[in-house]
């Protein structure tokens, strides 16, 4: 019994196009910096940064999904790989926001100035 080779050229171009489109949106938003996204804050960060984080996590998840062949695995294995990573990202984001706000407050309210 022989296995038939299936070409994934169409799928590879779709993944390339999708990831390129998301990256293009990120670059355009980074260059333009719309004021309604840059000046509005949500949970300690402006909305533009939230969009960057969400799009970056989407790209990372899609790379794992497509190139590490997670779409063909059982849901329990997908959950075992993806859920800890999502938890880690949320945890690191929490630390970033909490400690960043603290450091900003220390430098803003004390005699120590921004010397770096």
C-alpha cells in the first residue's frame, strides 16, 4: 500500500498571506498611531498596545497551529500545549503592567529622575 503525496502549496500560500496581512496591519498601525487608539487607555495600557499584543498572540498561535501541525492533533494535546502558553502570556502581561506602573510611580513621585 502506498501513500499519496498531497501538495500543501495552496495552504502554505494562505498561511503566508494571512500572516503577512496581520504583520502589515501591525506596521501600518505602528507608523500611523491613530489618536483614538493611542490616547484611550484600558487596564493600564493604551488600546494600540492591546491591539499589538492581541495580533502578536494571534500570529504565534497560528504559526503553532499551521507549522507545528496542531490542527491534526487531538483536542486534549492541543489544550495541553496551548492553555499553559496562554496562561503564561497573561501572567507575564500582568507582571509587566503591575511592575511598570509601580516603577513609573516611583520615578514620577520621587527625587530620582529619569537618567537613562
